[in-house]
C-alpha cells in the first residue's frame, strides 16, 4: 500500500487513483528538484516541489483527462486574469511525457490553511466566508474581456450548457452524445426519468431568468481549499482552475454557495447559513448583482452541480473505471437536486433569495 493517501468521495482517506509524483519524475519536468508536499486531492497527482530554493507547483494528469490543448484553455484564462491584476499563480510550463501531461505553476502567496480539508468542508469563520465572496467578485471583474469560446468536451469540466439552454432535453442529449463513455455509464441508471422528475422542474424555474445572464469565464470550483490566505484574513492567491469554463458569474457564485455552505459529507447535511449570508455580502460589496442575476441565483443554486456531476460520472466510468465512484457521481447528480426540494434545501434557497 502507498504511504500517500488521497481524499475519496466520502470522509475516509483512500489509495490514490494516480501514482504520487516522485523526485525523479519532477526532475525530468522542471530540472533538479525535490517533492516537499503531495496534495491529497483525488483527481490528479500534484505536489509542491523545490528547485534551486524556489517552490513550484507541479500537477500531473493522464492525457485522457487533460491534453496540452486542454491545459492551454485553462492557462490562457489564467494569463488574462494575472494581466488584469488578479491574485492567481503564474503559468510556467506545460509538457507531455508519454501518457502523462504536466503543468508547472508558481506556488502562490499566502497560507494554505485548508490544504488537508475535504472539498465540501466549511470555512473556519464567517470572516473567511465574506473574504472568499469578495475575492470571487474581484476575480469576476478581472475575467471581463476574456472572450474565448467554451472549452472542448472533456471530463472534469464544470460547464453550463445543458441547463442554460431553453430546451434542456435536447441540450442534454447533445451533451451525452458528445461523450460516449458517459452514455455507457448512464445506461446503468434511470437517468431520463430522474432528470424529468427532479431536474427539469428546477430548470422551469430558472428558464425565465437565463436571457439576462452575461457569459463569463469562471473558476467553477470555488471552495476554501482552493484559496491561499493572508495574515489579514483576506484571500491572497486563487488556485486550481482545472474546472474553469465559459459560464456566467451567477453560476460561479451558486457553485461557491453549494460547495461551502452545505456540509454534504455529514449524514444530516447541515447548512452554514451565516457563511452563506457572509459570502453573498462579501461578493456584493465588490460586485453588486444585476436584477437578472439576483433573480437567477436562487433558481440556479439547486442545479449548479448537475453538469459537473455528469462530467465526474464520465471520468469515473471512462478513465478510472470505478463502478463505485461512478455510482456516487450519479447520486451526486440526482441527490443534490433532490435535497433542494426538501425543507432544508428550500430554506437555503429562500435565504439566498432574501439576500439578493
């Protein structure tokens, strides 16, 4: 058994799907270097490495997950943000070695206070929630003017196409049709019936507000452990743009609420309501929502996870070949939407509507 364990889809550490990065491997990519810390995140292999006294961040993907052209989509967005003054890492290199693709970044500035936290762990304080909201708003302002097309289809991308469409049935059929492994995975589940029963009624509530949402490239994985923190409690660096795509600002804000305020890994799924309020107020202090965005946000919140859940299902079926994780990804697609139809979920939607 490996001495390096990774986060699973529950609360336990598990054997990683991808072999950990080694000193020899990172030396081949960046020159003489040593691994100083390995990330426990499960969907790739990543590490902080030291070269000539300088710390770098190296991430390795299987080529079926991220090719060099796929990384170029992310890196172009990062370069735009950095040129606009956003606190993001510097892209240093992207290289291919056989079946692997590597990206090399600067290590970022600030304390990695949540580096061992699971993705759905809450903020340690409402002050952090407010700071994260303000940082997200600043990122959205910096993202303006980046007009690249949506990313090419691939696993582990948090897009917004199916439920942004006026005809989500046709858009979902097109989405699945572009992803043959996803189609094979869905064949195990009553996905058409579940989508009709749970997700399409949610889309009906969102549909009247879609036309007022402006396209914007967004982060799409805004949670505490993707942020570095300054001594003043502000966000000092934003990390991990692997799920970024052209969506809308309100999609990103809904993702931040869904990721950080519902404790999905707890059996009773408690909600950090004060964190939700703080995050929204921090955001709107920097970038007030438009009338269309304010109307769309509570309607989008129960749906914002859905396309990424399908993308995870594509990954777990087609790349890692894990039936158990594929089942959990499908439960994510259905179960999160279903939770929002229950009293606790409706209460959170109402709280968000009252704040915006």
